[in-house]
């Protein structure tokens, strides 16, 4: 087994993976032996992808995955950088910034690799769970509530926002730090502002209940007097896989009628969470604010929720009057909703649209209106591939823009990492150059989605291969940042 050099260079490792991929596709004997030694299950695979080559290289260096090796290399590189850069990197990896998610494994590795200077920052010590360093600082009058460190946040916020609460080497320490800070008089309602979202204070409770989803610390903060109606915690408690922090917030008096909480809950396919909010008094007829947007029933339809979600909303008192739900559901191909919203009295045009979407016809009406045409990107965004097929093959304009950020179906497929849908749309004439509502084309979508991993497990590398085959260049006048995997694909096509 090979070992990483003391100062590994990420570009060299990426180059190794690219060269191995080339040799594997050429069935070079040495490359095939490397495959057999590390990943024999790939022998005979019809197509070797870049991520397969990456996995082989990582295994040869003793890592379980390419991502694990990447984290190790990143930590070593940052550990050699100047102190200010180390502090910023650790804070960003432990807490996250803007749309960039926390990277707890990278933060843990950096904390282990960096020197004593990084550990001397007491605010970072809160995020890492270094109880001894925090206790030493608590002796200073006023420090317990003093904002500081790279994020200019108070100590309790640094601890409760830390993704290292989910890391086995740091969890116990952070819990102990939280207790020490509270015992020393930390302001349980202290907050900080993320530079990406000015004028939106993010409380200690928001970190525990929403960002990290830690039940015990959420309970502890509420018991200490944290305000459950801080404008962020309940909204973001819809995001963790478990609804336990939401339950605690509601029990503590969080107002389920807070603007957009019900809509955000409907962004996920989580019937239990929806029922919890409705039982607590959420308004089933609430509209998306601040623009008096779609009511909850329409939002559930826009987000592709299943029939059980609609049944729960109706049972709680959602009023479909004036929404024309039978037609709104039918024009989205929602056969499953007909028992709740029976169809009747359709016009000839409406019947022609419904027949296509329900699979009874393969020809779009000659006078297809934009109101129906722009539902193609919505279907793609909701992952309804069969519905996308029916629309495209019946004659829906493949590059039509939808209501959500002026995106095309191709934009939505790329955003969600649906390489199968990207391949299909490109084969049916989708144009990657069409501009979306954020003033960019499919390149910008690929950049944002891949570097932020908007859908974990999305195949952005394969999406980039398909786009290149469809004519997307591999160098750009505009400066873009992509995930490492997509960057490697682009570089491999530059010759």
C-alpha cells in the first residue's frame, strides 16, 4: 500500500486519477491489475467512470473513499498555511458559511493536524469542544458573551452551530463546553450574522435546532430560556432528518403560524412534520410571504408532494375554493390526486393537455399555452422523469422556462444531478446556452450545484460529460468554480 507524501499536492492526485481512467478505458494491463487489486467488483463493468478511477487511487493510498483522501489532503495543506487562513478555514468547515455547508470531517482533521496557534483561539475552541481552553478563558470578565474569532460570534453560538457535534471525537467536548458557558452566564439568546445574510441574526438555538439538529442541546437551551420564536429556529427545524427539535420548539411555544414555516415543511416529503405543524395550529391556508404567494395547497402541488400531504392539509381545513385544484393537479399529471380533486367540465383544450400528461395521448394540443408549457421545468425539478418524457415527446418546447428562477428543464435536471434526465433532454434538443433567471446558462447551474452538492449523490461529473458532448466548452471567459470531480472532467477534455 502506498502512503501519501508528507506534503501531498491535490493536483498530482487528480492527475493520477485521470491517467488511470485513460488507461482503464484502454484496458492497459497494469491499470486492469490495479482495478482487480482494489475494486474487483468493477471487472467487466460496461463503462468505467471517473469516480471509479478516483476510488481506486484512494484505496491504493489506504483510504476508504476519494472524499476521505481529499479531506486529509485539504487538512494537511491548510495546516501549512498562515494562521489567519487556518482560522478562516476551520470556522468555515466547522460552522459553514452562506450556502456552503459545514464539512465536519475536514474540520476535525484540520484541528488534529494544525499547530498550537490555531487551538489558542478560544472561539474556535468552543466549536471544537476544547473544554480546557474555554475554561481558561472564562476567567476573564465578560468573555463569556464577547463576540470574536473569524465569525465575530459569541462563544455559545460557536459551540451550538458546530457541525463537529456530529463527530465522535468532538461531540462530548462540545456538550461540555455548552454546559460550562451556560453555567458561566452565557446569553442563551446570543446571536451572530452570517456575512452572506446580513440583517438576519442567527441565534444559538437556531444552530442547535436547525443547522445541526441536536436534540439534547436544543432541549438544554430552551430550558435555559432560549426564545423559540427567534425567526429562524422553527423554520430550519424542518430540515433535519428527525422532527425531534421541531417538536421541542413547538412544546416551548414556537408559533407554527410563523411566516413560511408550513411552506418550508412542504419543501420536503415529510408527512409527520407536516402533521406536527398542523396539529400545533399552523394555518393550512397560509400564503408564501412576503409577496402573498401561493397558499399551502398550491405549494404542495408545486413541490410534488404525495396525496397524503394534501389529505392532511384538507383535513386541517385547507380551502381549495378559488384555486381550481382539479385542473391544477391534472395539468401536472397528478392522477393520484383525482380522488381528492375530481375532474369535471374540462374544455377541449384542457382535455387534450390532460390526455398527454396522463399517458392517453402522444400529441400536444396545437395551441399549447405557455401556462402549461412552463410546467415542463417544474416536472423536471420534482424528478418526474416519466412526465418529462411524455411532455417532450408530445411536443412541449424543450427549452421553455419555468416559474422557478426562469429555469429550463435542463437547468433543473443539472441542479438535481439527474444525469439520466440531462442525457435525455440533450438528446431531444435541449440547449445548454439558454439563459435562466439568474443571468447565466447551464454552466452556471453546473457550477453552483456541483460545488454546493445541492443534492447529495447527484452525478454532477456525468452531467458535465454529457454537456461537453453537447458542445459546452471546457474553458470559460467568466470565472466559475466547480466541484473537484467536475473540474477533473473539464480538465480531462482540455487535452
